[in-house]
């Protein structure tokens, strides 16, 4: 019996490489990216003294997705159609709330809103802020401000990246095996082809299953005009209910069920999700 598949929609998105475990899976938080790698990161530190503390911009980059804390504690890929993200990494003695309220981004003199989802806060001692920028906008210049005073100008490479974003097309994913024995535990393999028709960039997706309460973050970097296969493994278990596998890249989500064949041992309870 073939798997049952559902998909919200097929859209052009952004980025692809196998990443690390996330959420309640057994991975160190340092290995989980909070944003997609930038083609032209600006890592020149900029220090600013304020009346109530110090603030240093450690890096400024452009990303195609943000990894945010789903349900407060499960890192998950966030992306919106036609949107890219300017990520400002700040080392500061101020608390995160103060930084979010007082640090702003301007592009060509217009204020840029914070993204609706923000990078996971427990990854680093820095504060990472994500600003949402339209992929269709043409940018000539930009600057970061704190309390209305400019503290950093966007480098030419950062502006260039904003004007040449990746555009990704995601094919229909597949899963193997296509069925599972009752009581069996296996690592299912999900494969999907991603094509980049825009500028170079990185794709990210969250791979999950009904057996796990968290997810894996899969990423890969694609040059302009290239295609790559993204592959990831996730644990599934044959219980009373057919296990599900999902791949969520923000602008779309693919979900499938893997049919259970055979009969489980009498009295064997269905496994509960791994925390």
C-alpha cells in the first residue's frame, strides 16, 4: 500500500544540505543554525556606548529563512513567500527586549519591520534580530540605528545580496520505505529536489515525524541556476496508527503517512513520541 501524501501547495521558495537535529532531539544547540548562511555576511564589529549599557554589532547578513522556537522550545524553519531577512547580531549588556525596541533598520530611508518570527534566543550570548525585506524591492543603501542614531551602514556586498535573492522551486518529496512492519522502528529517508532560479542562497526545511516531538533542520546552499537533492533521515515506528513524516520549508509543507503492515505483538502498546 503506497503512502498517503498531502501538500499545502507548491510554491517558489528559497535554499538546501543536511543539517542537524533540533528541538527535543539529541543534538547540541550550537549546531543548529538560527538563520540560513548569507552569501555576503558582514562580520566587522561596530561598538556603541549608550547611557545604560554597551552595544556591539558583531555581524550583519541576509538570509532566506529564520529558525525560530516553535511552541517556545522547538527550533523550526520560518519563511514567507517573497520575503528575505536581514539578520543583525548584537553583543550587548542590555536585555533582549530593550534591543528589540531600540534597534531599527532603514533601507533607503524607510524603516523596515521586524520579522514575525525571531531567531531562537538560547543559541548564543548575542541577540539576533531578523528584519523582513521584500525580495522585489530594489535597495540602494541601508543603515542600522540605535535610539535613532546610525551605528552601522550596510556594506556594498550586503546591498548586492538584497538585490539578487535566491528563488527556489521545490519538487514533490518522496519517502522510503513506503511501508513499515507493525512494531518496527526504522529511519525513514526523505528526498526532495530543489532548484534555484535566482541568486546564490541557502534553503532550509524542518523534517519531522509523529514519533518525535521536535524536528531536524535540513539546509543546503545552491548557486544560481543549479539543482540539488536534499536528503534527510527521521525515525518512524509502526504502531496502531500509521506514522507520518513531514517536510516544512515555511512557504509550503509536505506530509505523508507510511502504512503499517503485519500484526503487532498482542498487548504491545503504541510507542509514545520521543521528547
